[in-house]
C-alpha cells in the first residue's frame, strides 16, 4: 500500500485524506441515525394513551426518555398543549428547524468528497502524463532512446491516482444518496407525527 501511495505521487495524499474523512462521517452518521430511529407508530400510540388520561407531564417525560428528533419536536408541541392550534404548530416547526440540520450534519461534506475525489484522480492522471512527456523531452534532447521503464513512473502515477479517486468517490456517492434517503424518511415521519399530535391536542380541547 505504501508503495502504491509513493508511485501515485503527491495527489494520493489528498485522496487518502478524503477517504479518511468520508469513512469517519459515514460511521458517525450511521451511529447517529441508528440512535434516532424509533418505532414511530408505537411511540405515537403511547403518547395518545397518555394524553387521553390528561397526564401532560407523563407525556413530556416519555419524550425526554426517548431519543431522536420525533420525541423532541413532539415535546415542544405538548408543552403548548393549552395554547391555540397555531401556536402548537409553530412550536413544533421551530423545534423541527433545530432537528433537521442535526440529521443533515456533514452529509453535504460527503457530496463534496464524492465530487472531489474523482477530480483529484483526474489531476493525478494529468500530472502523470506530464511526467511522461517531460521524460520523453529530456531523453530526446540528450539523444537517448526512450524505454518503457523511463515512462513507467508517470504511467503508474496516472493509473493509480485514477483508481484511487474512483475508489473513494463511488462509495462516497452511494453513502451520500443513502443518507439523503434516510433523512427524507425521518423528515416525513416527523411531519406525520407532528400533524397527529396537533390533531390530538386540538380534539382534546
């Protein structure tokens, strides 16, 4: 591996940095989204049963004990249970404005890496070809025949950086699309739960 990095030239170092950063973000996002995932239907049933018994603080306590964005935004609405419908919705929407960026944290960085890594590979390809032509020019000026071994260094650099850039960019793009889909599902669940809660609190009054 070290030999490949050396043959790939200086462009390999930013590609490796991109791979480390992408891997770190993927692990962190997987952990965060897994912790945030709950059984929304079961949770809403529990909240509904508590609110039917008019035990507001029990509902708030359940939200505090349950991790994830859905309990957080529902707690904001429950705290306004005695206010008009518009104020309840506004409280939930304000809480959602805080939670959605937390779900999307660093995901745009993955998109950037997915675009940059192949371009870095292309840059390595260009610099490798430049080395080849420099070698040809130097040998021809000195009236020495150019052998395949003379060009091997530039060709190695061109091929290795291309492979490395694509090897980082493709999985990162797949991970980015996966997280975008997961976050969209989270937001949809949050919207449904918010509507259900507003209806419950309004009907209760």
